[in-house]
C-alpha cells in the first residue's frame, strides 16, 4: 500500500539508519582505496607441534588504516564478503603468502614452514578459483605442498560436488586443506567423509574453557578421534595457557596455535621469533 511504501520511504531517512548506510558506504570506499594504496598487511601466527617445533604459520590479514591504526579483520572481512572486494583482497592475501613461501624456501631454517591461508566461501565459490590459485602458484614459484587453504563449514551449504571437484583439483597440485573453526558450523558429520580434507582445526571456543568445562574436553576429544578415524591431522586454535596445551596433548591433539606461543606477527617479527624460538622453552608447566 501507499502507506506502507510511505513508511518504507520514511525509513530511508531515519537518521540512524542513514548514518549506518553512509558509514558502510564510506568504509567500502576506504577499503577499495586501501587495496590500491597497499594498506593491507599480512601477519603470521606460528603453529607448533607436540615437540614445540614451529611447523608453519596461519596468515591473518590486517588493515593499516591511516587514521584508525591497525584494524582487525572482523571489522572489514564481512563487508568485503558482502561486496566484490573479497576477490581482490583474497587474491592479495594469497599472492602475499605465496611470495613469502618462495622467500622462505631458500632459507634452510624456514624452508619447511607451511602457510595456512583463510579462504572465504564467496572467494572459493568463484568459477575460476582453481585457475586463480594455480596462476598465483605459477607466478610466485611457491611450492604447493607448503600452501594450506583454510575453509569453513559454511562451504558445505554449497554445491558439494563443485566443492569436492575444486578441492580435488587443487590437492592434485599438492595444496592441502584444513576445515577451520571446526565444530561451530553446519555440523552434519556425513559430509566429512566426502571432503578431500587434510586437517580439522578445533575451534578456540572449545579450547578456551577446556580446563573448567568438562563438556569442552569431551568435544575436543571427539574431534581428535574423528580426525584420526578419517585419517586427518588435527590442530587446536586459541591455545593460551600451558594447561590448555597439556590437556590437548593428553587428548591426543599434536599441534597448537595460540597466544601461549605467539600472537600473529609481522613478517619481520615472525622471522625473528622463529629464529630465537627454542622448542624446549615451551616446557612451561
Ligand atoms: P580464524 O581463521 O579462526 O583465525 C584465528 C583467530 O584467532 C585470529 O583472529 C587470531 O588472531 C585469533 N587468535 C589466535 N590465537 C588466539 C588465542 O590464543 N586467543 C584468542 N582469543 N584468539 C586467538 P583475527 O586475526 O582477528 O582473525 C579473525 C578472523 O578473520 C579469522 O578467524 C578469519 O576467519 C578471518 N580472517 C583473517 N584473515 C583473513 C584472510 O586473509 N582472509 C579471509 N577470508 N578471512 C580472514
Ligand atoms: Mg583460520
Ligand atoms: Mg579458526
Ligand atoms: Mg576462529
């Protein structure tokens, strides 16, 4: 009705909503400029095995904003995903990580490091995603066996056949796949056996209260057992205390990532960290 339409039109001029809309539009514009002006930064968070050795790093994007300082991905990745900006952003992350792999490949103490790159569902959904990744591998010269892509369970709401076909093609090139934030998403376990995965990543929400909530330990233990039964590796994220690390080790989880070891670091800081890191120094219980 005209009245309803009138109300809808009125709502457009709701100052609060109008402010939100223009703030969003402004942010989108700024993010587009950020991509051109190279304001994005790729940070690296160490991943550690049961012996305390650094086995790789997760690449995590930040935005070095001229006024706001270092902006966390939680405040711009969702916007990037709603717009087309996730495509150039995702490509930049992938290119930067692959160039890093190539640089590390010639340094004996770093040549073994695997970089895990987060891939948005929308990015993965592009028809030419496989070709894009292969092109980045070719142009960077990165060893595909050192590249891991982190996907989330929301991917499974998509055409499973297409998802499996893309993963299979990329695995044939040597790339591996981790399922990120595992246990928090669309959790039908049946699909898991169809996915050509390499790793489950225990979500930090199950790690946080591992020592106080027995149920979280039960879930973590189940994920570890599930991974083992499916022939997958497993890593826990958000490990902050020696107790959490030790409990996870006791559950059979052999790899960890979290503030206990290090927060995400700039490339330079990561390299210094990796150089100075002594596995034994991890025996802090
Ligand atoms: P994620 O992939 O699950 O990454 C783990 C997040 O946990 C990171 O947050 C990391 O800094 C944080 N973290 C690591 N250790 C600890 C810990 O011990 N305690 C706590 N409380 N947190 C810890 P960050 O860097 O803010 O990233 C948030 C999310 O943004 C990521 O979650 C990922 O979903 C997304 N993201 C980050 N970088 C990218 C990217 O390059 N591309 C895409 N598509 N998404 C990204
Ligand atoms: Mg991740
Ligand atoms: Mg995660
Ligand atoms: Mg998470």
